C-alpha cells in the first residue's frame, strides 16, 4: 500500500514538475471582504494557448530546463566514470552505504552529474538510515521528473533529471515534514558544489532582466506574459504609489479619498506585472510590442469596464536603456497612427518599489478559468503576427 501511495503522490505531485503543491502553496481564496474587480463582463478567460514561437523551458528559479536532445546526452555521458554511467544511463543502483555523498554535511547544491542542473539542496537533506543520500524536496519543482517503475517485481516511482533524463533514484512517501516524501538518490548521479564554490555555467541560472508593465487588470497581463517565449516568470503586484505594502482593498479604494485630504506628493498605485525574462530569447522591444497589443494605451485610467487610477497604462523602467527604448517605441506607434489619432497616455517612469499582490491574485486566470480580462492577444499567441515578430 505504501508503494502505491507513493506512486499516486508522484502522479499528482511530481509529474510533470514535482509540484508538491509548492508552486502555488501560498494560494488562498479571496477573503470574504476582499473587494471585487470593477468590471461587469469578465465572464470568459483568455484560453491557455501553445505559443506559436518555439520557446525554451525555464524553472521558476531561473534555470534552463529545456530537454536536451538524445545525441547531446550521449555526448555528455561519454565523460562519465563507469559507475556514474551505469547509474544514470542504465538505471543502475549503487550499493547502500557506499556512496561518497551519503555523509556529506556541507552546505551547497547537488547537481546532475550529466548535465549539471541543480537537483537538490543541502538544506533539504536528511539522514533516512537507508544507506543512500535522501532529501525531502527538490531544489526546484521543475528540475526533477518521475515515472512509474515496475522493474524487479516492485511498483516504484523512478525520478530523473528533467533536463537530460538521467536516472537519479526513486521517491517514497516515508519522508519527514513538510512534504512527507523521501527522494532516495544515487550519489553517483550527483555532483556536489559547496555554497562558496563557483559552479560551471550549466549549473547556474540564466542571466535575466526585469521589466514592469501596467495595462489594466493585472490578471490578463500576467497570464499572457507567462506564455511568452523567453519569459521566466510574471508576477502581479502594485507599484508607483506612495503607500508602502498596500493591500488590494487599499488600492481599490485609493480614488475615494478627496485630493484635499491626501498628503503632499501623494500618488496612487497601478496594478502592474513584474516580468523576468531571458534577453537572449526575447528582447525588451519584443515585450513592448506584445504589451501594446494586449491593451488600449489611449484609455486614461481604465481598460474596458475596469476604471480607476489602478488600471492606468504604464511602463516602469529599470535603467536608462529601457527608458529610451520605451519612449522610442511609443513614438514609433504614434508615427504609424495606429490609434486613429488618439493620444497614447501610457506613463513612462523609472520603476519604484514593486509590492507583490496577495497570493490569490497570482496565476489568477489559471486558478479561475471562468473569469477573464478585456485583453488582446500578443504576437506570440497570434499566428498571423508571430511569423513577423522581430
């Protein structure tokens, strides 16, 4: 029964990204007094679509987890010692209590011996008494994959490196809290790097950039940016306002206070989305193009039925280069007269502190597909325009 439970846990928890509930562990439904969106027609959500442009796969921690071609894996495997090759390429198992990493208590990361992807952290290692290195959760939920293993007359769940498919070991449901799982690893499948040690490029996250966009309700803007090729993460939040750590209720009520009763220098917050992206895959200009295809930049303090200063259009830049590119892009749009002579009211300002929105706003349209925002398709989801993308 225990093995069957482990298999069920993996099907729900590990495949395809060892979810463990961690990716949305902070999700909670809105409180009873949470104000509703000022909208009258959010009845259909933009459907989750496959991007028209092939994109790399990234983990939430910023690593490239795109599956490697088999030819590349074989090339990397040739450099392994015989034991590491047997374990990772032939699904072998090293003898208990014989691995070199069993009693390793140093701080650091345990990476795939084949492709270098970080798989487990010393912070999640524990002594299971089984004779093999054991962990209660992976380094990142997207770095470890799993599949049913019925070999040797047993029903088990095999775990593999998500990037190169190297065999790592098995997972069971007899681990400690908070997951209750035991990832039982072959030390020969791992390469350990101490916390202070410089890891090679293949064991490091990609070099990313950050951009901030405000274009009405952040649910839709976040949802579509998450699907862009090269975007690692998109997070909803509040920025450019005067209040530190505002709540959603405060942001919704910010226009209700008379100007005469506000402190000097007061400015309301905008619903914004923080986009972390890989500039080698998608450029800031590519993101700008998609952003202006998503919303109407000529509407002042509103988008469709959503109205108020929180719904204003804005580009909040992180450096002089972004500021120059944003201004040039807007000028280009005006020169093309794409909005029938209407003025673009998108504010362009240096980014101030970004305050993440409450957990129930994150991934909102994935959690509530029956809801939606008034939003247009960006080029990466539009087959007619994707081919002409820069």
